[in-house]
C-alpha cells in the first residue's frame, strides 16, 4: 500500500504536452486537400510531398510557402481571402470527423495517464484545435489547450509549450512533448523539454526519442520516461 502511494507521487511530477495534427489525429490530409484546391485555383500543382513542408507550420506561413511554390504574388487583401476560403473548406472536412480518426495508441495512452493522475495539455499551431478535439471526443480530457489562438510566435518558437507548461504548473524539465514536425521538436528543445518525435528519423533527428508511429507510444516507454530522473 505504502509503495503504491510513493510510486504515484513520484510519477505525478511529469506532465505531457501533445501536438494535435500528426499526433492525436491526422488532419494533415484535410489541410492538403484544401491547400491543393487553392493552388489549383491559382493555376499550379501542389503535391503531397510539398505538403510535408506545411506540417506544424501556422496557417499564414503555410500560405506564404504555397505561394512561393507557385511563384504567385498577391496583395494582403487577396491573401486574407484565400486564408478564409482555405479554412472554410478545411472545416467542412473537420465537421465530418469522429473518434475513429484518433491515431492508434493515443486513446490508450491518455487513459493510462488519467489513471496515473498525470496531467496533459495540447500544444498545437492550429486555430481549430478545440473544435477538432470536440469532434473526436477528447476535448474534456485535456487539463489545458494551448493553440494558434494563444500565441504570438509560431513554432519553432517555444511559446506554445511554455504556456502549456505554465498551465500545467510544471517546470520545463518535467514536460514531455510529443510532436510530429521538425518545427515543433525545435520548439520543445528550445523550451528545455524532453521530446518524442513521431515520424521519419532523418527529419526528426533533433528529438530525444523517435518513433515511426503513435502505435509505438507504448505504456512501457511512457513508464520509462516518467520514471526518468532529470
Ligand atoms: P489551422 P499542429 C498544425 O497543427 C498543422 O500541422 C499545420 O499544417 C497547420 O497549418 C497548422 O496547424 C495551423 O492550422 O489552419 O487549423 O489554424 O501539428 O501544430 O497540431
Ligand atoms: Mg503536428
């Protein structure tokens, strides 16, 4: 009995911060459809490989990258309209999302963290994060949601993770970030946090741990991380 309480106390020190797109759900495919339509409307092609460059990047910066690919120059007013149109189409896909779209291993992991009283927050660049979490039924599970509406500087700036740590009342060295984009991993490392990268090790080499997919976010690995001394 005593042993149980000691273990729980020690484990509860660590907290988790999850990215959204590419970690909790795969919304990248919907971003891609909307950006591709926008590019086609402007008269150029946009490939899935090029879409990789937009992962973890803010909406405004994504448009800049896209227009650069198509070598298109537009006024601020025209850009504003494209951003609104893109988000409108993206939200049409989001509205059809269900819990089936939660990536493998995530629900189990969140349940495990809840049973161990380990707090977790969201740290996403998306301005649609709350809506997406509501659509897939995870919104109420998060202690805090920090997203594109809360920051003035996008990843790789650490602001989003620093705010999440404050909301979790955690020191940065006790935060474990799960991210799928290089910009996000750089943000977590700048914040002085432990970072798990989900994806290609050639791209995510700056992370402390690299997993091919969320399926590899096993309870064994998580227990090891929360027991790890700083
Ligand atoms: P929104 P994350 C990011 O989400 C996406 O990876 C990125 O492709 C998108 O441009 C960004 O959110 C902004 O999304 O248009 O919904 O505000 O990976 O940081 O959770
Ligand atoms: Mg992401």
